[in-house]
């Protein structure tokens, strides 16, 4: 099964569930995701200073991470197609 990122709507439902003091299992059930997904997202996007889950900030971080991964994959592809670059990689 292909992984799908949480949508902004799902992230907002997580926040609403937290405000309503729902359990993580209940929140996961509400959005149709596994409880481990909700737990992981909260751990990843709960800044230690504020200790508050912010769905918009979490979405921005996810978008940045995805963009970074895509750029990394593009440079690997270019490097493989370019013999000079491939030689540099092999020497490293």
C-alpha cells in the first residue's frame, strides 16, 4: 500500500481531538488512520518550547521534507546520467 501524507484537514482533526481530550486511538479512528501514525506525527511536530501541536506548521514541515526528498532524488538522477559526476561519486 502506498503511503499518503496526512492532509491539512486530518491534521486539524487531530488538533480538535487533542483539544477535546480524546484518546489517540479515538482520534486515529476518527480520521481513518492507524494510531501509530497519529502518535508519530505528534512526536515529530510537537515543538519542545511550545508543546502544542499546530496542524498548519506540521503541514509546512511535511511539505518542506517532501520537497527536500524530491530535490535529493533529482540530483541523484542527474549524477547517474552524467559520467563525470558518476566518477566523482565512485571516488568518494
